[in-house]
C-alpha cells in the first residue's frame, strides 16, 4: 500500500522578543557590544557581555537576520570582569549609558581596542604592526567636557536602553572641576528655563572645565574640544614629531581644524601657508582671533558635494594634508586628493575605525602608503578608539 512520506517541518521556531537562548560571546562589534550567535544562526548584539563569556540571553529586538538581546545570567564569566564603581552604571532602562565598558578592568578594555584596530588593519595593510595603545593616565576623572541632558526637573545622561534621561548625582569620569559644576547645576533644579521646547525630548547643558555653572546656558553648543586634556597633549606632541620628520616645511591644508588645537602645532613646527577649515563658525572665529602667522581660517561644510573645489588653490599647493574628522570621516576624500597633486604626506587622526578604513582605502588608490598607525585611548570606560595615522606617497 502507498504510504505518504512524513513531512519534516520546514519551518524554524519563530523567534520573538522575550525568547531566551544560551550562547557564547564570539567577538565585540564596532559599538563595543557582544556578538552572540543564536543556535539557528541568527546574530544578536548584547551590551554588557565580553569575549569568551557564556550565558543566557533574551531577545529584545529583531532586525532581519540580526537583532539585539540582553544578558540574563552568566554561566562562564571573564576573569577580567569587575563590579562597576559607579552606582549609575548598568544596562537597565534607567541606568546611565555613558560608560558601557566600565564592567571590565581597564587593561582589558585597552587590549580589546588594540584587537579592533588589528582587525581593521588586516584588510588595509597586514604587514603593518600598529603601536601599543597609549593608555589614558587617568582611568577616571579625565573628562574636561561633557554634555548633560535635562528636562528642567531631572539632569543626567542618555539612558542605556532607552531615549530617556538617566538621572545622575555624580559622574566618575568627569574631572574634579566638572564634578563641582555638575553639583552646582543640580542645585538649580527644578529650572523652568531648561524645559525643552515641544519638538525636543530634552535640553542640553554643555559642561567644560573652562567655565563654571553660572556660565552654562541651555542648548548652547560650545566649539569642539578634545575631551581628555592629557591625551590631547600627547596627540599634539605626536603631531609635532611627525611634522619635524618632513623634509621641507610643508604647505598645509588642515580639514576639520576646529578652533586650531592642531594648527598652532603646525605653525610652531615651521609649516607655511596653512589653510584651516571647519564648518562651525564660532570655532573658526576663535581660530582667526588667535592671529596665527601664515594661517587662513575658512568656514565650509566639507561633506557638501563640490566642497573640494572651493579649496582648489590651497589644495594644489599643499604638500601636507592633516585631517581630524568627526565619526563620519571624509566620504568625498577622493575629490580632495584629485585636486592635490603635490601632496606628499597625509596625517589622518580618526575617532572611527570603519570610516578611517574607508577613507584610507581611497588614499591608497591615490598611491599613498600607510606607514604608521598609533592608537590612543581618549575615553576610558567606552569602546571609543582614537587612531593617529601617517601615509606618504
Ligand atoms: C574631531 S573634531 C576636531 C577638531 C580639532 N581638530 C581639534 O582637535 O579640536 C571635528 C571637527 O569637525 C567639524 N566638523 C564636523 N562636521 C563637519 C563638516 N561637515 N565640515 C567641516 N567641519 C565639520 C566640527 O566642528 C569639529 O570641529
């Protein structure tokens, strides 16, 4: 008699938020979150877990073949895990999201940053060994600036797991002056002047160790400043040593110059004809007010299509290109390099490895070689990596 074959169910279990599974952390992604594979092959990103750790995870959000999960419990934990010294730290919706790596020892955070950089270099230039990362002299109390959020009743940072304000009473990564300013600002709550407009979720308060609480005005953006003064000095010293290595004094185009943090190093190192560009007018005005010899400050949006052509004269004379972009990098770097035939050296200071790799690939197509990569830790307790690179033709 004919028997119908038993049909195997082709359908996999449907995974929904709330579904729990056991897994192991294989790696960390570029945002510093654990990468955990579900037994069905789907990949989940998990904050607060580390390479090699095993545990129980719960799905919180799905996005195609990927998703997000939270750590429920650990069955194997890293020997480098520690109890975060800040009471606001954690991964619940009301915890502060400012220091997502605080649960790991500082030496392990540094090791992980080096690994991320090595991975990026594998594709670009496998023969080049990056320098050992320069640790921050202070693991805590290093931040010379920060941005607080307030709704006029509460004051804090953006929460770990939501777009809410996580209220804080103290912040261990702020330097002593800013910790005092934070206390003084908290004493001004409730404050109707800080209430956000209807379109906004919160108002911002920019802390800076150049100012006191009385000088802080809601929603007043301050010109960019590197957030860790000791490490900024290290970057400036590094830049001076690289410029000293150049054979002749350079004609320079400096992109993303801010208010001239690196421009004065170029001047002191003997560079001539420095064209320094930034899109933030108050920063360029501050740079111009310093009257640095040989420096022309220009305000321009460097990401705008066609923006390279505005700098044609400066680019055609430049022998050195210095750039220090925000995380987006310079996606139209090709336009700039095409207009700079005399360029011998590029010094690219980056805060984002993915856009750095993208932009360096373009430079390599323009016959530049990557000669040096020096990582530096500007922001302990976070996955942020600063990379100082030199390319020559
Ligand atoms: C990482 S900061 C570097 C600033 C400066 N090199 C320093 O060390 O203080 C990046 C700078 O890029 C500027 N910026 C951001 N987007 C820009 C754009 N599209 N065009 C030009 N400048 C931009 C910001 O105003 C900021 O000053």
